[in-house]
C-alpha cells in the first residue's frame, strides 16, 4: 500500500529526514517510536503533503501512485488520512458542514455521487458512535472550545467518516487521560480492517496495549534505525532508547 | 441576486417616502434602491424592513422609533451606493440592524439613543474584492442614561481592495449606566489589500461600561492545511474559513429564505476573493 524509499526532506534548509525506508501493507499496523526531535511528525507531515517541507531525495508510492507529486488534498481524497497532533480550531465552521464537503469531495474524486442530506446525517450518527462523540460536538464549530480529549476523539471521528486506506496518527495519544485513550484507541481498532492500514506515531507503549502493532520502528536522526515486532515497544518502555542510540551513534 | 429580488417581491413594498408602522406587522417591508425613505414606528409597534441597494446612487434612510417600538433593519449592498442611515430611538425601543456589503459601498450610520432603556445592536460585514472600496462609518450616541448598544463589524479584503471602518461611541455627560460595546474584526487575504479601522470612544459620564476592540489579521494557514488534509481544495477551504468568519453576521437577519439567499450570494463572492 505504502512504499517509501530513501526519503529525505528538509525544512528551511535543515535536513530532518535522512533516508527513510518504510513499507506498509494492507491489513498492517505499524508503530513509529523514537526520541523527541527524531523526525516522527515530519515524516507524517511529508507523507500527508505539507508544503512547508521540501523533499530533496527519494520516493513514496501510495496505492501504486507517486505520492510525492500529488497535492495534499488529492492524497487525502485517494485515502490518506493524517490525524493531527494538534487539531486546528476553525471558528464558525460546523463539523457537519465541514465533513459534508470533505466526504463529498472524496466521493467526487472517486467518481461517486454526492451523499443526500439524509444519507449524510445517517453516516454522521453511525460514525460518531465509534468514538462515543456526542452529537452536541458534531453540531458545534470544528474543534472550537473542544477539550484536548474531544479534539482527539474528533480526529478519529473524521477518520471514521472518511474511511481512509491509510491512516497516519500523529501522537493521537498525547494529552489523553486513561478513559479518552481507551475510547480513541478502541475506535482506531474498530476501524481497522484487512483492507486498510494504520501507522501510529507514539511515545508510549500504553497506546500499543490497545492498538497492537505488527511492526514497531524506531526513528532516530531522520532514519529508521531499528524495526521489530510488538515486543520491541515493551523493551523500549523498560529500557529507553539508549541501547539503540548508542549502538547507532557508534 | 435575482433570487433575492424574487424573495423581496413577496414582501410589502415600502415605495413611498414615508413608511408608518402601527402595531405588530409580521410580514417584512422591502425597499429597493430608495433615494429617500423615512420609517416611523409608533409606540409599541414592531416590524422588519429590508433595504437593497442594487444601483449606484445616493440613499438617505431615516428611522424613528417611538417608545417601546421594535425594528429589524437589514441592508444589502450589491452596487456602489452611498447610504446615510440615521436611527433615533425613544425609551425602551429596540433596533437590530444588519448591513452586508458585497460590493464597493459607502455607508454611514448615526444611532441616537434618546430614551432610557433603548437598545441598539448593529452587525456589519463587508467583502471587498479586486479594486473595490468598502466603507462603514458608525456613530452611536448614548444621549441619555441606561441604554445599551452592541456593534460588531467584520471586514474581508482581497486583491487590491480597501476597507475602512470608523466607529465612535459617544456617551453624553448624563448618560450614566451606559453599556456600549464595539468590535471591528478584519481579515486581509492578500499582500496588497488594505483595511483601516478606527474605533473611538468619547465618554463624558463616569458610571459606564464601554468596551471596544479592533483586529486585522490574515487567513489561518494551519486551518487551510487541516481542511485540505481532509480533502477540501484550497479555494473551498478559504471560502469555508471566510464563511465561518462572517457567517454569524450574514445570517443574523432572521428572515428566511432571505438570509439563506444572502449567504449564497456572499459565498459566491467569497470564491472571488
């Protein structure tokens, strides 16, 4: 589904990603961990198409298409979803209005008819149940006045609405209390199918108790320096990154 | 625009020079391009009046509300008109004014709160594109004690457009317990667009609550990026953000389906900003 090869990217002339290789197949869950400043969020942003970053080398293929040549909105319409670490507030724009446009743009891209008002409302109702998002929030302005937990739930709600092929969740667990973490993580698990894939970027093993990864990667200085199965996350939780970093820095 | 004129044809025509209102009138009145119109609401009367400017012209509108009268006045500009609006309010009267400029326009409002417990609320929007020039001038006079006013004007300018807001809240020496609020909020969409805003307070009483504020900002690039990540095009994301910014004012007139039609016209304009 996603094939990233030797990806280099920089911002303001500073190289952040220095040769990423990553392959994600349908049905898989990957976790990307690593110390602060290692490039995790940059990787997510570059794959999503944030124009702030410049790709200087390498390639990325998504569903057989050249990801890097597409603008951000086309990547989204093709089925790439980025759950933001800091979801943005959009005053005066209701969730319903926003999601209706988003869902119908995606349908248009796929050559499908737009949803009728009734179909759309039904979809909203169904999907808000996935993350126990109250209907009060879906009628409010996007993220405006939402608590940290509500914002993250709202990201997963939008993911449910858009039904992406590949979801990249950038520290969706940060700032969540235990209950919100459970709801968000359970939501992600419910949405997982053999046809889609999820990449979770996280600092903490606790998220991976709910979302069990097939592969765990450690990102350091803009490269994936180590990959393993879910036991790697447990070892990192116990021992930290030093054993890997020291090895790499040698 | 045709939709709006069609809707208005269904309203009562206010085509004379004086419109006298007695009692509660449910059906809205409408005037298209009035040169001079005087609205007189008798004590306790209530009505809604819509004024549409579709041609470049001079327009004078005088509103006088007797004790306890209530008026909702909605003004829409789709052509460069010069409009002078004066509103005189007696005790316990309520006036809710909405002005929407979708083209170059120059509108000045003089509000006089002349009787205790009078209340005025003014919401304004201008969307200036290309080389358009939108001007909103406001003077709210608290001439006696115990009146309330709340004004908020939102401006958006793109291209080489120019927007101007000047607002003065005047509080007379005896106008104690005045509650006056004024807000001017603006967004510039291009490097070459210009908006000047000049909020002013002139207060001669000592027991008052007055607040004013003015901001000029830009589009929120983070929000645009966020919306595009969900599949919206850049122009859709920009339009949605502008709609979110001005929507509450555009749709506050409360007369359906007119409100919806004005919003549609405004949305079409936003695509061009």
